[in-house]
C-alpha cells in the first residue's frame, strides 16, 4: 500500500491602488526542503495549536526559486518594511490558506514572496517569484493569498 503524501501550493496576488485592483497574478509555488522537514517535525509534535507558517516575507530578487532555498533571494529591508502576519483559514479539508497584505511602502518593486515560520529569521516553508509588482503610491497595497494543499 502506498499512501504517498504530497504537499503543493499556489500563490495569488493583487495590487490595489486607490481602492481598485490594478494588477493580478497567480502561479504554483515551490515547497522548500526545509519546509517539508518542518512539516514532518510538526506532524511528529505533541504541541496542539502550533503553526508552521506565521508570516509572509517580500523580496526583490528575480533569481529562480528552488527546493533548497532557505531564505528569499533579497528580502526587502528598511523604509518601514516588516514581514506581514498571516490570517489562516481552511477553505476545504486538505487546503490551508494564508493571506497577508503589504501596505505603507512606496517606490518598491516586489519580485518574490515566501511563507515563514517567524517575523524575522525562521523557516522558509514556501517560495515563489511574483513578477514585478510595483508599489508606487502611498495607498498601494499588495495582498498575497497562498494556498497549501496536502494530498
């Protein structure tokens, strides 16, 4: 008998300017090796209510993502940037969804995003390029919706 557990993910984003969605995108993502290892550790844990993912980080690198990644290529820094805490939900039995919205930055182009286990440092669970998403106005916000499916 082979039950073969598989973990996959999908990332979607929306850039909102002055209350209007001006850009959308989505694609499959990479679940990193350290992310899979962290999932195995969590499944082996007796701690109820522990979350493997707590924040989404944003970066500017265009380097291809790989399963061996342990950090974003070039995570944003300065100018009031901080990883954004996620809101978790369970839209269907085997899917967990993470949503976070980056606000308050201008003159920044986001090229990548990652799911992390902490506000700083932590484990990079999943990683994907977004393409160039430019936040140019003070009211711009970039919402990431990330779904991880266990099948």
